[in-house]
């Protein structure tokens, strides 16, 4: 069975009081309906080792193919719900095309998301989940990037207007987490006001070379800038998952799957 690494990142914010308990988040992305042992137990063992306040999914938990199975993904969400974990799942390009192209995928998207919602999973599609964490207002935004920004062999210029159109201006008060599957446009996410962006999509660059990093993306772009890990820009952060599964290119070299824990500490 493949080796699964757990990575933990700590970031700080003045929007949370320093005496309040840090917010602990588990990031899942790019499972692509993979099974991690019977009942997803290998992945769940890693989940249990990082007590979290919530699980956030940055997309592509399934395979966007006609008649593709979703059972392993649903099984994972079921097991997470049994742990009474709050789960919020954004769409990646695979879920997006299932949703937007019913002429190819029929009722797959509705059936899949319906099962997740029955388990208590929230699925914000260009919507915002609002809550409080301690004294801090917390906003979790699910952003669905248009499908043309996922084309192979091409990076479409992006000016951020679509983000404002779909989600509006973020509230001045509170902490904003943006579920944005494609990390390529981080500077626009940060400029919009995302304190923390959670992404995946690039699978860590598939092949990793020492001192260089990821080599190629699923879109066949070489040496991606934001392939995996923690990034910062003008006090805004992004965490990129290398994913928990594979699809078109079914291998990894020097690039194991990650389960990511994020600890947000207050300095206010």
C-alpha cells in the first residue's frame, strides 16, 4: 500500500485573540475516489492523529468521468460524519464538469452531492458558509473557477473579476478561508481578501526533483510555481495539497500523497 504523509502547518492571525484556542483544520484534496485500505482506514487513522475542528476539502474528491464510481469518496465522508466532524467541501474541476455538463454526466453530480448532504456535508458552490470560532467571525467560501481555466497546455489569463462576481466583496471583519481548487491564481485570491486559500489540483507536480520541486502538472505545464506546501503573499496564505490520489497520470515519483493539518493561532 502507498505511503501517506501527514504535514502540519502553523499560521497566525490577529483576527483571533491570542488567549483563544487555535483553529485546527484538516485539508483534503484530489482523492479521485481512491481507497486507502479497507473502509478508508489508513487515511482515517491519519485523520484521528490530528484532532481537528473541521475538515475542508479543496475539490476533486471524485473522478469526473461518465459512469465513474464515487463509492470510495462517499465512504470517506460517511466515516468522517461518524466522527462528528464538521465537513465543508468545495468543487474542483472534476465536480464542476459533472455539475455543469449534465448532457455527459446525467444525474451523477446531483446523486453524489445529495448523498453527501445527507451525511451533513456542506457544499458551497460560489457561496459562503458563515460561523463563529470563539470571538472571531469565520467565513468559508467555495469558489468554482470556470472550466476554461483548466484547459491542458494553456494557462488562461485571469483578472479576478469572476471571483468578485460570484462571491462579492468579503466582509471587513472576520477571517476568510477560500476553497479554490486551482492554486495558479493565488495573487488574485489574496488581493480579493482571502486570509487563507486552500487548493490542490497540481498533484504536487507529479514528479519531484531535489532542489527544483514539481516537474509537470495534470495540464502538462512544466515546473509549476505553487505545487505543494505553504505560501505567503502580503500577509495572506495559501496551502496547496499534492493530493490523496491520482487519475490521468497514475503514478508519483518523489511525491507521496499528503494529509495536511493546519493550525491557525491567534495574536490579537
